[in-house]
C-alpha cells in the first residue's frame, strides 16, 4: 500500500503558520524536511525543485501569499494586504513557466482576495484568513483529485502487466497519492499483480531517485532503467502500458511533461502499447489551442554536464536543456482525470468532460 506518510507539501498552523516541504533535491529522499517561512524562500524552493511536480508546485505556491503577509509590519489595512497578496502571486508566477497548476493556484488566490475585498465589512485579518482557507481548499482538493484519478484508472492495470513510467508523478509530486502512481496504488489495493519500470529521467533523475524510492516504500516491484532502454524493453515485450503525469495539457490534448515523455509516446505507438496520461483538471490549460503554445522551461546547462557535481562532459561544450517536451494528443490512448477518462483525447472530448463536470471536486470536498 502507498505510504501516505509522504507529505510533499504541508501547511502547519494558522495564518502565522509555516509551509513544510520534503526537499526533493536530495539523492536519498528519506527525507529532509524544509520549513518555508517567506515568499522568497518558496520561490527558490520551486525554482530549484526542492518542491516539484505540477500539482505540488500549485499547492505550495497557494500558501505563498499567506507567508508574504506574515512579514507586513505595523497594522496594515485591507488595501495594503491586498497589494501584498497580488505582489506575492506575481512574484511566484516567475518561479517556473511550464506547469500550469502554478498559475491556476495563484489565480484562485487572486480571485478569492478580489472577491473578499468587495465586501465593505472585510478586515485585513479576515482577508488573510480567507486566502489561507483558499490555499487549504486547493490542498484538500488535490488530495481528493489524486484519489479519484487512482480509482478512475485502476482498471487499466491487469495482472502480469509491466508498466513504464517517467519522472515522478507520485505522492512526492502532489499533496495526495500522486497521479500516474495513484493508479498503481489503487491497482495494488485491488490485488492486481504487476511490475513497474522507472525511467531514471535524466538530467535530474526524478525516476531513479524519487519514483523508485516511492514505489519501493509502497511494496510495488520496481526496476530502474536508463531512459535510452525503454524502446528495447518494449521490443522484448516487457511493457504493456506507459503511464506518466503531465505539467500542462492544451485544449486539443497535446501534453507537456518531463523531457523524454514525447519519445516514449512514439515508441509506444510503434510497439502498439497504450500510452496514458494521468492528470487532474487543474493541469488543463484550455486557453491554449495546441501544445505548440506551451512555454517550455530551459534549465541550467550544468544539470546536463554534471552528475552529483562530477563533470560528465568537457568544459565549454554546448548544452541544450529543455526540462519538458510535448506529446501529441493524437498519440495519447487516454487521459485519466479525477472527473473521468478521456479516451483518444481531442478538443471536443476534453471540453465535454471538463465542462460537464465543472465544480464536481469542489462540491464533493466541501
Ligand atoms: O521538473 P519536475 O520534476 O517538476 O517535473 C515533473 C513532471 O514532469 C511530472 O511528471 C509532472 O509534473 C506531473 S506530477 C504529478
């Protein structure tokens, strides 16, 4: 069973509380916790991947404005508090560009603050309490969305399956039990016998460091492979399904996820293996028609030419380090969301599922 003591992001206390995260920059994720006390610290934690994974980034960022307000001195009035909330949201939005959950969560905080200040009775304390309540709601909803993704996708895992996953889309990447890995945890609960191959996921090794550790903790058989081995395993018949998470899904189903995901989708197509994406509705960006519009984060070249600080390439060599790539919607067998499964995703099917069920999680979690 999934070890639900993994809490990648956790708010401790009230409006004067602190954000506790598991530091995911470590090679051994048996875990060092960090207490985040300022919006600057939080920005740095997101930028450097101490907290990572699209849903976890969104949840963590939601608490940023609450932290920012703790640093206001004197007796700030409502306009000053509102200004500080907006400033914190704008600043955090510059921490990473691809995972849309970040912007989704910050927009919710901004919207809640604007709604609350419309009431002339609102006090500065009331506003502060309202945005903490909204951040807590975002966190609770993420836990619930993860659970439902697991339930909605578990039937896809059959006895004897070998499942390939990439990066980490587990409890470490969310406030709950993950997205792609949530499906595996639920299948395990239902008694399915299967094994998992975890791509190591160069350059930052989220697969070998985090996914392998997380699945081991849960008692799921997991084997680490180098990223370039996936095609050969498929040819050998070891893989019956590929499941990954997502950082942003455009209206037509094109999906940004960790670099290497696109190659897996092409390999899966070549070998007639189903390719699944697991993601909550907060990862969809319906304002973008296609994946061509998704901003792709470029990261420090040092991540590619060094491994645990040991140089692995000649000094001065050119480096290209996009952190994500975009898988074509037409190459995705299905997207598993908390609202249901979107088979052969396209603009119409995505719109129908998301529009028809708008608000479903909020309703269930209140
Ligand atoms: O750079 P990272 O580690 O934040 O990238 C994470 C991923 O690509 C995950 O697959 C994605 O965010 C989904 S997490 C449920």
